[in-house]
C-alpha cells in the first residue's frame, strides 16, 4: 500500500509537471534576465613627481567598486562582470604583493585610489585604464644611482658596488638610466651593501621599494641598535629572476619594514643587502635600481 501511494504521488507529480510545465516555460520566456556587462582592466598606470623618484611599479591586483558595490579583488589583467548598465561610477584601489608573497595581497597604503566613470552595456566589454600616484603627505629616501656618488656603502674592502651606465653597459640597463650592481666571482664570492643612513623613528607603514635583477639569491636584512646593542637580522630573501647574469630580468619588490621603524626603543636603523655566490656558479650578477624607503611624513 505504501509503495502504491509512493508511486501514485510520483505519477501525479509527473502529470502536474506535464500540465503546468508549459505555463512555467511560457512565463520564463517572457522574463527579462540580467545580462552582465564586462569591465576590463589591462594594467594599472603609475605617475610620479621628480622628488618621488621613478614611476616603476608592480601593481598586481585591483580592488574594484562599481556604483558603490564592491565587486572583489581581481588579479591584473582582469575582465570582471558587472550586473549593471549605463553610466556608472568606478573606484579602483591598487594592490601589491607584500614581500613578494603571492598570498599576501595588500592595498598599498601610499598609492591613491583611481576614481572614474564608464558607460556599460549588456554583453559588452568596456576597458578602463586606471592610474595612481603617491599620496601627497609622503617622505622618500631615494637611491636611483644617477648621481656622482651613491648612498650605499660596502662593508668589506674587497666588495665593489659598480655603477653601470649607458656608454659602457647598455645591455644591462632598464631604461637607459644608470643602475647599481655587484659582480660575484669565485675569488670574491660574497658581498654586503648597507644604507648607512641611521633612519629615525616612523609612525605607520614603512616600505622598501626596489627594482632588481639577480641570478643569485638576494638577502635583505635589517640593522639597528636597541638597548645599547647592535643587532642585525635577515628579513626577506629574493630568489633569482634569471639564470644568466648577462641577460637581466627585472622585477620589483615591496618590502614591509614597518615593524623595526615603529619601535621607539630602536635607533640607527639601516638596510643591508647580502649576496653569496653558490658553489654551482662561477659568476654572479646582482643589479639594483630605484631604491626607495617610503613612509608618511
């Protein structure tokens, strides 16, 4: 009896669907579905003023808001759906990968948000080209390697920081302007560079920005004084960008050094760059450009 009732229910349901299904389909045919429009962001531009150094950047993600609705974090280049049409207001916040870590995506505190408008249409892709700049209340320490001297010092007498210029090494340069570099050999397999600036206390975020190309690991560390003792500790190791030092492959890193700058008991803060030639290589080449320590005033 239960089995027959179960089958009867199923059968009546089938009949109901057969009878009323066309009505549902007809209603569905007359309903207006939301057809998405698409917003494309191929790249995030960057502009700087002379006192802010070069305009190099590595903005890898964008936080996008359309007509006041947050749509998510998008890896660039991005093509994202927007369930709205017509004239819309758009805000795009530039984001970077802190310390080069893929999972640590940070809205960079020193870059401005792009605010603009676009006209969106159903099933149509509209491309925008957002740009950013540094905020107005910024403080910069710059080493672009284009002056007569350099703000970096070598620790050991045998270490040499070379300034590569257009007239001697055009194949190594990023954009024709001078860069700094260190050559490692089996006779001189290690080198250490330091800022030697004794940076003072800061409030809020502090970042080291740098463009680099390297065929050996590049260790970045912090030097400081606390409680009357000198301290030094490795902080971030950047992996090689190329296996061949004669063919530079440039990258940009944003190194978060806020913690050591925000401790009031710490003084004489400096950054060091430690290089070591692995046993498997006969030569190594590390190239540096556009070093910046950036913080709010």
